[in-house]
């Protein structure tokens, strides 16, 4: 197995302290939003292996996998997902709200990517929507208290949330939510919010922020969002969604078409290896309203907080309906027998607490290792390890 050297992405919404605190290093004062573990071309992890001249050589994990996909990933994974690691594992530290967003399903991603390629839209154009032809289901597991939005509320609940603020300009939206069947109501109101006159919407957001600040409690997050994104229609759109608070160990699965946003906290995130994001608000970036409305699933959903149960081996699995990733957790106890994690699929192991060992490698919080398919993988010691792999 190989110890990973990982990149920390300094996105503006990142916490300045959460990742440094986990790693046991001094904060730099700059935001540290995500630490990426995997083989994403944007910031691949690096490993050090003995080269052909027997001298250790640091290499990008993307290059290692490309040189021999079957050896690194295993033939079943290559046959199912192609010659690349199909997931990206992250530490995610939100110090401010992330954009309100949604992801396409696989067919939508393939269709959208092919269309933009046919129209020769530059891959780095600000208005480009589809960066690749893959879907992007996600799972976030809280390491600290973590809050955000996930899926639509029932229309009547969204109407009640708006009415409780006492903002006159929200009344037409609340009336629409009460007047139509679920799908039509949610679609009509989100469309109206995203296409409203910007000046009038800015006034509404200011009023919503003031009311949310005054009421506090479960409305406080909307005031916080408005503070970071003054005048942004996403603040009003957020009232349509379920507000969710996760405790450490709890998780959320974000499927295609489900609008969501993270507000704050530290977590372990895993996703299919894709960059396809359609934004709904809480962002200065481009919002393609027609394409967004085509992708969003206009149905009320229960956020479905995941609480794993331990198997006899001690593995706590977060069940999801996708095969590109499989996330589980081990809480290793003093004196317990080593746990054999050898598998025919590629794995990344991430330490988030304690001082466990992976093979002969001693780990501390924030350390991670890549385990090629079929390689012996035994963990022992004391601490918490997350295990990321695939279903192949």
C-alpha cells in the first residue's frame, strides 16, 4: 500500500481552522476547504514508489493507474468503470455556505456533455455546464456537527416557512405552493424565484435576512446565507428545501436531481469522479436556469439521514444505491485483533482519529493510503479509519 500526499483546495467558503485542527498543524489564516484523496486529474494524490532504477520516485496516482489499470484497480473494476479510479474521497470543511446545487444523472450528463462538445463550448468557459460525461452522486459523513439543505420540503411546509417570516413579497410564492399539486408547485415557484427581477429579489432577500435574524432558531442559517450572499435569489430558493443537522457519524446521500447545499462543518465526502454541477443560487457563478429546471427532480423528499450499523467484522457501512463508491468506517479498539481488509477492488483508507496502523504504516488524523486491488491490507491499533472502495 502507498501513503498518499494530498492537495488542500483553498476555496473561499472553506474553514480556516477545521482541517488544520484535524491534521494537528497551525492554521495559515487562509481558507482550507477540501483535501482531495484519489486520482482526479485536477489535483491527483501523489505516492512514492521504487522506480525502475530502484530509486524512490514520487508519481501522481493518475499516472500510476494509467500505467497498469488492471494491476492497480483490478480487472472487475476496470471492466465496470473503465481504466480510472471511479471515486474521489475528500475531507470537506465548510466555514460558509456552499452553492445551492444539483447534479445530473448519467444519461443527462452524457447528453449534456455531448451537446456542449458539438457546440464547441470551451471546457473552461464560465457558462459551460458539463465538464465531463459522468454523473456525480455524493455522500457526506459528519466528523463534527454539520448542517445544510437536502431535497424539497412538502409544498405546504415550504409555504409555512415563508409565511412565518412575515415578508410581504414572499406571499405570492406561498400562495402558489398551496394552489398546485406538488411537482407543479415546486417547479413554478423555483422558476419564479430564479427569473425574478434582480432588484426586487435583492429587496426580498434583505427582508428575509432581517426576519430570519430576528426569529433565530432554525431560521438563523438563512440569515447566515444572506450575509455571505446579499441579494442572492438562492436565499429564497433555500426556503423550499429541508434544513438538516448531522451529528458526528451521521451521513447524507445526495442523488441525481436532488437540490442541496452544505452550510457548515467538517466531514468526509465521497463522490463519483465528476465535476458536473448545476447551480441554483448562493454563488457568483453562472446559473443556467433552463438546464437546471430540466435536471431538478421536483418532488418532496425525506433527507434520509444515514446511521450505519456495525457488521461482525466491526465495519460500519453507509449504504447507497451506487456502485462507483462504497464508504465504511472502522472504530478500532485497544487490544482488538487486526482487521483484514484485503479486497479485489482498489481502496483508500483515511484516518480521522487516533493512531491506527495500515500494514506497517503508522497513521495519524488526516493520513491516507492507497491500497491497490488484491494487495494485503490489514489494519490494527486504536483509532477511526474510513474505507473507500467500489462495488465491482
